[in-house]
């Protein structure tokens, strides 16, 4: 029987007191010169204490507090057949022992949107030690907020416990929780857990046995509206965990959603807070944005909200030089490269981080000095075949398609002789290596936006030395000559498992495809 109209009778009483916020010396506010501001200043209430009697919701915006709902999963088109087999084994294993189990977070959102979840997260009434006892291959990981990793074949399923996750509310004075009147223990536990989620669209719980989705935060309505909205006031949410700013960008880019007004305001105005994150965490968040099929949209949003000049100043400077405005729908070569990469990837078919870093370095070399399209094509072929320049030149000579003339990075064809063409390819390889060195040097990074004094200052380098070496290995075959024993990939099929692991042959093959699809678009003859 459908229960889509069933609404809980109790409403929560929830108040927040934002913690102190400290800004950082590495960044100064201001818009990039010659670029318009993001939007007109808007009035955002400084008071974030929710008073349900005044009709304010938890995010402080002008709408009623969302009513608690439970919705039949069939009414939303969700079937248990969409849940992965390893996840089902974990759910069934805990259910058979008498514990309650739910799917939580982004996987529920993706199931509603008919998307393939990147992974499935489970929460249970079992204690973590009881979860460990229920499975032969399971361990507890994490100290501050421990969870279980249950290993089913080659898949790892994350399981958290209501008892452990509830401790998050003891971490500081930001939360003042009161148990809603007339609320039973199960609803109270679920509600408390959902309050810990970052965004309303991630604050959903799915009981696959009762076939019911619990929505305490208005997440289903925000999915219908295609909105990314913080569960608690955005000001407080982003100050508590500044990584949520980057997750907001990533989610909006991947889903094609927009931000609520309050969320957009604080994504922009608290952008400097991401400098509190470890470099390894920044690299991880950037990889989620650029390696899973939504890189172009992520770059556009990072630019729109003033984050690109902090994270990737060289690329932000290129956007300024190319005249790309904050809300611009136009494209350029950098965005086209990542758009073509996106066509080959997906949330369940990512690439190794060295591929998108290599594309950034390759493009920087071209933006610093434009090249003959034949030189760029030969370079891509030489990367693909492991450094055999002679073969690359011979294949490039047979190209009879016209290049994309809209890119400033591509100069007029010069009909170069083989020796001159080879020398130009070698020069491009040296420029890519130099670009890679500059992108990982704090001094050069800090100077990237120096021509635009109103731009934020950033000397942030999050690309690790190991990743730097991986990208250098990626390109060094061009200057060193044909690699002994290297066999270029044949055909167009990509082995995504090897691509994610950083297999050199798969990486070079995919890089060459992206380069060719960008220089010689399929719609050109």
C-alpha cells in the first residue's frame, strides 16, 4: 500500500549558535579585475536560530520548516534490484540478526534520480563491534568517527552505527537539540542522524525491507527543485566543515543542480576557508570533481563562485585572458578538453588523477605559446604510442580533417617539414614539463594572478610530489624516444579498471583521444 501522503505529526525544535570563524592570511577578498561580480548583494539574516513558530526552516530561508515524511519507494520508482549485490549481502546479514538497517546519503538521492550510485552507505542499530562479529571480513576504521568496512569480494561496503554517529553532536556548542514532542525513539534517532548530513538531498534514509524513504529535511522536495541546500544554516555548516563548500560544487556539477540563495551566498563568501583543509584532502576533492565525468561543469562552478583562483590560479588567469565571464555559457579550449574527457568517464568509471593533471599541464603549455595543429596532433600520437616520433609524424600526415579554428591555442598551419615538425613536438614536450613544474611551485603559483591585483592571492599547491612524478612519466617518452617494450593500445575500448589504477597505456590512450576529439571535433570534416 502506498504511503506517499503520510506525514509525521511532530515538528522538531532546533536551534543553532554559529561558532567563531577565523579567516586566513593566504587570501584576500575581491573580484578578479574586468570580471563582473557573481550577483547583486543580498540580505542574509545574521540570526540563524530556528523558530518554528515564525515559519523559518533549518537553513534560515523564507519557507516553512519541512514536514517529516515517509514515502513509498515504489512511488519514486526505486526498486531493490537497483541496489548492488555486495550491499544487499551486508543488509541481509545484519537484518537476519535482528538489527534495523537503512541506506543513507547520496545513494538514496541517486536512486531517486535514476542514477548509478558511486557507492552505497549503510547505517544500522547494531554497535560497530556487533557488525564486526556478523561478517568474516570486517574491520573498524577511523578514530574520531569510526565506521566499519565490510569486504564482500572486491567491494568494500561502509557501515555506520546510530550509536557512534550520534556522538558527533557532542563535539561543540554549535547545536542545541531538543527532542520533538510526541516523537518516538526511532524517529528521533533517524532525525538526529539526518541533521548531521551536509545537504538536504543527502539527508534521506531508505528502509529497503519496508520500502519506505524517510525524509526529515525536505530532501525530496529539493531533488524535485534541483536545489543544493545545506541542512543547517549554510554559514554554520561551512564553518564547521569547509570541505562542504567543495562537496557542494561537486554535487551541483554532477547533478546539474543549482544552489539555494543562502547556500550560494556562503559558498562564495566563505571560499577562503578551504585553505584550512589538508593538501591531501584538497587533492581528493578536486579528483572527485575532475575524474568522474563532471569536470567541465565543476570548473565552470569553481570559476563562477570564486574558488578557481584559489585552487588553480593558472587556469583562472587563462579564463580572465580569454574573456570568460563568471556566468558565461561560452567555451574555450580548456573547457573543451575536459568536456571531451567527461564523455569518456562516469561516476562508476573514473580516471586516475594523473590524467586530469596532465591535461591541465598540456593546456597551460599551449596557452603560453600557441602551436600548429599538426604539432599538437603529432604530440598526442607520440604520447599514445610511447614516444615513437617517426610513426607519430607519419600518422599525423594522413589527417585530412580541419581543426577547430576557434581556439587561440592553435596557430595557423605552417606545412612544416618532418625535421621541423619533430623539433616543434620536442619543444612542446619541454613546455609541458615546464608547465608541470610551475604548477607545483608555490612561487610561480602565487604569481599566476599577479596581473590582476584585485584577485585573491593564493600560493596553494595541492598536487603531491608522487603525482608530479607520475605525470612527468606520462610525457617523458616524447623526449626520450620510443620506450622499450611499450605497446600502444589498439582499438577504442577503454579498460576502466586499469584507467582508474593509473595504467600508463590506458592513460596515454585516453589522453590522445581527448586531444584529438578537441582539436578535430567529430562535427567537422
